[in-house]
C-alpha cells in the first residue's frame, strides 16, 4: 500500500495512491482516519481495513464514496507531516569508510560493534517542493541520500528479531546538511545541530513493507532483520551524482530500532533514517575527488538547484533549493579568540 499526505482545505489529508490517483481514506471506509498521525496511532485497528480498501482499488472497484483525484493535481506534503520525533542512523559502512579515508583517518572499529543515531529537528520535516535556506546554509550546502522508516506502534526494549513488526513503512529521506556550520560546531564534540536543523525532507509516499516483499534480499552476515534490494540515485539539475542500494546497509533498520528502543519508548510517528548511502552526498564525493586529483573542483548545492532522489519502489522525491531573502548570519556572530 502506498500512502500520501497532501494539502487539502489547509490541513493534511491522508490518501491511498493507486495508479496515479489519490483516494481519501475517510471516503474509503468510515473507520479510517483522515490524517497520518491518527492513522499511525490507530495502526493495529485500521491497517487491515486500509489494505482491504487498497486491494479493492487495485482490482478496479471503488469502495465507499471514494473517487480518485490525480496525484499531479495536489500539493504533496511529507507522508508523515508531524513526526513525534526524528532520528537518523549511520548504517552504510561504505559511506563511513570513504568519509574517513578522505580525511586520512582509519576506519573506526566501533562502527561494526553497534548502530548509532542522532536526533534531528522533527519540526523541520518537509516533503516535496522548495527548501528554504539561509545565507549561511550555502557555505557548503549538501544533500544526503537515504531511506527512512516510520514507527507504527508503541514499543520499549524491543529486540532486533521482532523490530521489523514495528515498521509501518518506508520513504525516501534527504537529510539536508550545511557543512560549514556542521563541522564548526562538531569541533566541540556536540551535534550536529545548526548544520542540520533547517530541513529534513521525506517523501513523496509512505510504502508499507508488504509492497516491497519482492525486493527482499539476504541480510549482511552477522546481522538481524529484513533487507531490501532497492536502487538509490540522486540527480542535481538532471545530472546523476549518486548511486547506491539499500541492500548495502550493514546495520538493518531492525537493529537500529532495537538500539533506539533500549530503555526508551518508541512511538507511532517516530521517523528513523538509514544514514547516507555510499556516494550519497557531496561531502563524500568531493573528498574522494580531491583525494584522487588535488585540482578537483568541489560541488555544493546552489540556489535554484533541483534535487531529485529516486529509490526503487519508493518513488521520486524532488526539491528546489531557494535562497531566503535575508542577510542575517550566525557565522558572523562568532567571538574572536
């Protein structure tokens, strides 16, 4: 099942997407909530009803009073417009190893011992469309090509062996990054904060795990949880700059959820990212380029750039970088030593 949130009468409206048409959930069945937050809160009570409606739509039948509207005619929002929290993992060894190699430091052995994550600003979640950036963000502005999940039921102290049952669906994630801000503040061994908190993009659809069963692939040796063979690409202004695969995740989402839930509650609506796929950001690509050629010209995102991320089965997430009309700079507020 493919779920979409879109702007309808100044509120987020939940719909099921079938063959390019959106069907509002409450029109499909009176027990289905009309927004994603309630849908996730009521997941175990409503998911079977929604799947039955989805199956009928795919067979050409229209349950309830639903009539489809073209997805191209609406303003898409983040599939989960108001997450209860947002964490981002660090699951792809290729990306971590390349980034450390480019900085001429050895691979950190702790990567292979346990998965890690950080919390980012869940109030800065957005979907397809414009990404508003302040002037300081354009000091090495970057994308990060990722996949994200959303939690669909309450849990605590969950083992990796059972954690896949807590995953409601998968989305593309673009963890936007202002690298100068990020690197400066992380010299103090805290963060990332201002380098990340201005925008995290998810979308364009939430795809439930049953839709991806044909893409299941063996998990990396020594790991627990489901893994999927999903090609991941990113284009900037129509030129492909990144290519990877979700199957390259060393730490599974199940293992990341296990760590998130240790001694803490996870809630319906919590969004968790995979971390950057190998080659999935300019920071890594520029580092590799300069390592191979000292004359390599770095590339960073600029105003009016169009970023298109595509993942097999999860659609295409498109955003345009917009320069906010402001001259306010926090970089200029630094005190002199």
